[in-house]
C-alpha cells in the first residue's frame, strides 16, 4: 500500500491510494497534506509528503474522473483499518 500525492487540475492536491486505486483525499492544500501526515506522528511520513509535493506529480485524466465521482457522492473512499506494511501504521488511530 502506498499513498501518492498528486496535483489536481484545479491546483489543489490529492492523495491516491494504490491499495484502493482511488483518491482518499481531494481538494487539499500542501499545509493540509503535511498536517495529515504529521498527525500520524511519523516524521518520516511528513518528510515524504513534502518531497512528493515538491515533485509536482499531476493527476491523470482518469484520476480527475475519480475525483469528480467523490465530489458527487460527498466523500472519498476510506482505507481499511488493517496494518500497513511492517511499520504497523494504522489509519484513523
């Protein structure tokens, strides 16, 4: 499972989950993404977020369709609570 931070066509940021193959965060600012990573209490995750934002990955056209679908439903898909990788990191701690 990995999260990839991408820039949307509207200039805001989104987080793509390779586990769900969908966006779990949309329409966020860099500060909101950094705060999300920092709230998990992992400095390495916050550093990763900053590095990904600096790379300026773009949301592909098919990703913009997934984001539009999330806007229509009013929410993004949620990651399951199972541990991710060897770190034991859990979402929604």
